[in-house]
C-alpha cells in the first residue's frame, strides 16, 4: 500500500473546496479577490495572512463614514 489512490485525491479535493469556497466568498464581500483564499492552504502564510487581514483597511469598507 504505497501512494495515493483516486479515493484519496477525491477526499482531498472535497476538503480543499470546503475550505476555500467560504474564504473566497468572505474575501469577495470585503472587496478583495477570492484568489487570495489559496494562501489558506500554505502553512505559516495562512497565519500571517489572517493577521494582516484582521488589521488592514478593507477596500469594501472605505468611504463609509459611520459604518462599523
């Protein structure tokens, strides 16, 4: 039993889709490209990206005085 068979790749693809799709939707809502969600699967980069996103000015929120 060496290597990965088709079943492993299908499970992997489903897991990646379940992870990346909602992240892409969130990024689109705040005005960023959903392609940035790919960073979520790279170790350490995902943590750095989360912190940058948490403290950055969101493009979709600019110019809206009084919005929380």
